[in-house]
C-alpha cells in the first residue's frame, strides 16, 4: 500500500542550522503514529513540511503522492492542528465552523457542532475566553470537520492537564478509528501517546532515530543482563544502544536481528519508554559547553 | 473567503468609518460656515466681476476679513496630510503581520484556500475599504478648502501640503500606504516592526518626491522683469507656485538671491537697492503656473498608484515563500 506520508532525505534549514536533516520515513495508511522527540528536535518542522507551510531545503516530502507546499488539492485531505492550537481569538466557535465551511470544499459542519455540543463548549463565547482544553477541542473539531484522510497534530496535549489530556486523546481516537484516518501526532513525552499509538517515529537533534510499528519496535529490542561485557559481538544482536556496567555484570539495551540464544545472557523485554530514552540520550550534543565557555 | 475577510476586519473598518465621521464632524460645519461667510461678504462678486488683480477697496477689506476669520483653519488642514499614513499603519501593516504573530496563518493557510486566493481577497477588501475612505476624505477636504483658496487666504494650490491634501493624490497616497504596510508586514511579520517600517518607508518616499521631484514634473517657467519701471511683479497667474526668485545683473549673474527689487522710475538718487544692482539688473522668478494643478495631481497619483501595484506584486510573490 502506498504510504500516506513519505519523506526522502528531507531537510530544512534556518540560516545555517539544520532543523531537520536526512529525514526519510514512510507512514503507512491507517496508522496512529507518535512523533516523539525532545523540544527542538525538529518535530514541528517536519509537520509544517508535511502540511505545506514550509518548503524543503533538501530532499522531498510527499503526502498522498504529491508535494503539499501551498497545494490546496492535497491539503483538502489533510487536517492540521498546529502547536498551541492557534485560532482567531475574537471568533466564536460557531463562527470558526462557518469559516471552515467557507474555506473548504468538503466540510462537515454538523460533525463539528455535534462534537462541541457533546463536550459542552459554549457556542457563542469568543474562543480567546475558553480554557486551553476547550480551545484544543475546538481546533480538533475544525480539523476533523474537513474529514481528512491524514490528521497531523502538533503537541496537541502539551498545554492540557492530565485529565484533559486523556479526554482529548479519547475523543480523538473515537473519531478516527471508524474513518480509518491516518494520524501523526507529536509530543515530547511518549507517556502522553503510548496508549493510543501503534506506530512510532523518534526524532532527535534534527534526525530520525527510529521509526516503525510499535509491535515491531518492541519485538526487536531487548534488555540483556549478563557477565561483564567488553564489546565482543553477541549472536542475534544488531546494535548495542546503551550499556551500563558494574564490576562483574553488564546491562545492555540492544536491537536484535534474531533470537538471542546465548545462555550467558538473561533476556528481558523493554518498555517503550526506556527504549525511546535510550535513543534520545544517544544524540545529546555537547557543543553548548564550548559556547558557554565552560569545560565538561 | 469574503465572509472570512469581512468578519476578521469589520472592527477595523468600523473604526475607519468612525474616524471619517469624526473628520466630517469638523469639516462639514466649518466648511458650511466658510461658504456662508464667503457668500455673505459678497466675495463671489468680488472675485468674478473684475477678473482684475487689484480689486477695489471694499473687496480687499472683505477678503481680508474672510482670511482673518478662517485663514487659521488651514493649519488644521495640515493634519489631514497624515491621514493616509494612519490608514496604512492600522489597516495595511497588521494584515499579514498579525496573522503570523498570532500563529493563525498556520490555521488559515492549511485550509482549502491557496495563499494567493487568500491574499487577493484580504488585500482586495482592505484596499477597497481604504479606497472608499480615501475618496470620501479627498473629495471632502477639496470641498472644504476651496473657499480658503478662492479667497486667496492660503496661497497656491500647488504649494507643499496644500497640494497634498486635496484632489486625487490623497487617494493614491492611501493606497500606497496600505500596500506598503502589507509589504512591510510580510518582510517583518510582526505588527510593531511592520508599523515602524511602514512609517519610515512612507516618509522616505513621500518627502523626497514632494520636495525634489514634484517641482520638476513639467519644466518650470521663468519670468523676468526690470527692477526699474514696473510698479510690481507682473503676475499673470496669482495661483502660481514660486520655486525660486532673485535679482540678476545684466550678464545674468545672481546678485541678490531670494529678493525682489522694484524702484520707482526717475526717482533719482540712491533709491532702495537699485543703486547697488545697477539699472540693467532684472528680477528673475522660476515658477509653476497654477493651471498645472490637475496635471500635477495626475502625475503624482500615477507615480503612487504604480508604486502600489509594484508593492502588491512583490507582496504576493513573497507571501508564497513566507514560512
């Protein structure tokens, strides 16, 4: 099946700094994908490239096989909720729904109205006076009313309290499950998304560190505990991501390419959270020490 | 999309209308009063009957009285010159800058309307509103200032400031200011810097054009007359705009810049300045005839409309690359 979102060697530069570099990934249709990475990793840049707000400086980005840059035919199939859920603050939710109807050819106003009615959001109050959670719901309703085949959400829950987070994600999943919408949502915390996503893209320091279905990722990583390890190859291990040692014992987080049969090692499953932390720790830049004039 | 642009800018448009209403509250009563006084004093008759440059004493007194009564208002009229700039600052500059500053461009540019379409509608609506406001204002001020000009209270219509606030140029200035504001808002997509850039850009274009280019739109005319003999300057057109003047000697060398010397013939003796400059000297003046008011209005409007079109073209081109 053709991927919904495909990038190839994609790069975006601000001045001399690459915000995103050599980013190649394929997001299959029907997935709910988490885009995880620390602040400044390039998540927003990747999403803005995918939704046609930015033009790539290197490589290509394709959405439904076409470049999305200022391309309204492709954008008609893409719903987008930007970071901090920007809305015209003096518009009421009703007016925003009217606006969506005027700006889009395909528009399900009834769907948006039903959603917001179910959530108890006042229709006639300017959205600038709603709470952060309510604003996020309004923004999501606007994105869903486009009946998108791809839904992109940039840190949709970052400004919400834990209860509102759960409600937001629940209502999101309720809406996309039936329609088979492909979803890509970003967060700097996996814990926000772990329950809802079945696909994972880990971004750090402008590069993709890991991407794949959650099941595959979970199956291909293991924690090994065994005698002190000095770097010699282990059968079935493709890469050691993280190693910690005591005098006699080593704990390794590894990516596998086959079963680990060596009886020397005790094999444990790893949580997604540990796994992601290992990938993120990997890319920590040390340049700022020089910039600050301090020694490490 | 038109609904959207209207909904977004209706408040600004309302304030524009209120501003015009406030202006009308000043212009209409004073304008009516001026016209009434103009008629009561019989100035119409004075100015038309004679075609004479030296009206009789009753008329002179009436004109003086009118000028004393209303001449001071011309100072208020100077304030009208800044109105086009205000429209550019408050309608033009925030148009794109505020979207980007508030992040709402990420909402509106990801809907099913291309940036170009969005820009056409928004620029069109705000531009049309500015055009209407400027037309009302330009015609209103022209109507208001006509009696002051006719009575000779304020000098030539071509002179700086008076030229700038009447006729069609205010409309062209307003459109230019709006286009400049939009363009500045795309270059610096934040409201305050965009407004500052609009202010600086507007002044940087308007003043050099008014001071340096305007006197040269059409080659100025020269007028010479002897220092001895003429009773006063032979002025065929009291509405002409004097650019430069002075006294030259027989060889054409300027001997007394910015001066005019008129001596009574055969008075004998070292009378006034005549003794210093010699009897062959002559007065020299460089001027634009008042009859060129409308050609100058159209030339200057043409320049600003052309600049407006250029700025809008660049704005839309740049908007597509704005990220």
